[in-house]
C-alpha cells in the first residue's frame, strides 16, 4: 500500500493505492489528523486503486468523517470499485 497526502490551499487530497489494513491506517492517521485540524474546506479520498479495506481502514474513514464534521470540513470519496463502495455503505460511511 502506498499513499500520497496533498495539501492544496484549504483542501486535502489523499490518494490511496492498494489494500488498507492496520499498518496503513495507522500511518495515514498520524499524518492526516494534524492537517485536518487546520482550517480546511474539504478532504477528498481518491480510492480508484484500493481493491479492499479491512476494519482498520473503515475505522480510519469514520474517524476522518467525525473530525471533519467537528471542524466543519466536507469529506468526499471518489473512484470506488463496487465491492469497496458496498463496504463503505454497510459501515455507514456512504449514504
């Protein structure tokens, strides 16, 4: 798994590649959470190249949604494969 976190003006874009497990979720969380606590308009996850995500990855996305709600920041997810989209819907991440 590899990821890139890009900060562009008042938004953050996270490009994820590969499966997301506990190790990856922890690493992303350590870098991303301090950035989210700044004044931002949006956070976007690009999930085109993510075939699967375990409960740690889902927990990361739920935590990001919660923090962003607290800081009045919009969160969006793009490019999900159908299987991943279903998992995000079941976890309550997508409506």
